[in-house]
C-alpha cells in the first residue's frame, strides 16, 4: 500500500492467561481484507478490538478516513459488524430490525421504514416487511442482519464468519451478494473466515493470524 491507508490500527494489544493479542492492520478505502487462521488464534478478538467491544491495553492508534477513533465508543466509530449469528431482535418485524440503527440515530419512523423497504429490495426480500425473525430461513435472517448493518452506511464493516452456518450453495450466493454490495457502496471490509476459497472470492488481501499475531500476508491475484 502507498500513501495513508483509509483504515489503520496500530499496536492493538490484549492479554489473557492463555493468549496475547498484538497486531497492527491497515486497509485501503473500498477494499476487502480477510483474516484467517486456526481456532483460538485471535481472529474474532481482533475484530472486537477494532470495533471497541473489547478495550485494548496500552498505547494504540485507530484511524478511519483520517479520523482518530481510538477513544470513541463503539456507536460513534463509523464501524459496523456482521456476526456469525444474525442476532435479530425477535420482538421486532423485519423492517423494524433493519431500521433499528436509523431509529437509534434519530431518524423518523416513517423515513426509517422507507429506507428499510429500499434495503429489502436490494437484498431480494420484498414483501418481508411485517414478517418476524422466527419465520425466516438462515439465509434470509443473515440478509436482514447484513441490511441492518449497512443501512447506517458504516465506513468500515467487520464480518465475523457471517456465512459459516449456511450450506455451501447459499454461502456462495451470499458471498457474491456481499461482493456486489461492496462494489456498489464502497465500504471497507475486514472478513474473518476459515474458508480460504471464500477469502479469495471476496478479498484482495489475506492475513493469517497465529498466536495472536499476523504471521503472514498475501495479495489475492
């Protein structure tokens, strides 16, 4: 990479009895970067440190689009996260799940629902507005979770194995949809996955973690 990276994390550290995380990551605007590695290598912890869900230890730097987000709370960082489990609100309809982040930011209910309807069209779930999460398939629920994250237009999106619970054909389909949304919306993404083929399909760089550190970096070409 040349010039100032769009996203830069330096000296993110966290220590437990069985593990020490110590890593630095950077990414260009609009790029997708994969983090792979064995279970327990610190991949999910890396995302949680970036998102602010786990506080790093010592001096560290997190910048996003030239803005220092190191000391900001998670909701103020401009960072979205898509988890392995959709984690939808069971008491809310599909449209209200998608609109949730907008409502938290003070967007009026009517406008939030209109924008949620636009996203339902984008993810191919028109007519699902009044459905509840318990009526959705796994793939449908993950699409709703993706829309709920992207509707607030985060500059950086963290994906924590969002496709791992789905069968192979659906994984491939949703991976293609994520790639298309990345190309259309231009968000910067970091994807944690065990699937190297998936990492190559979605990302331009692959980082391999081992023992809490980045052990290897490869460009996808």
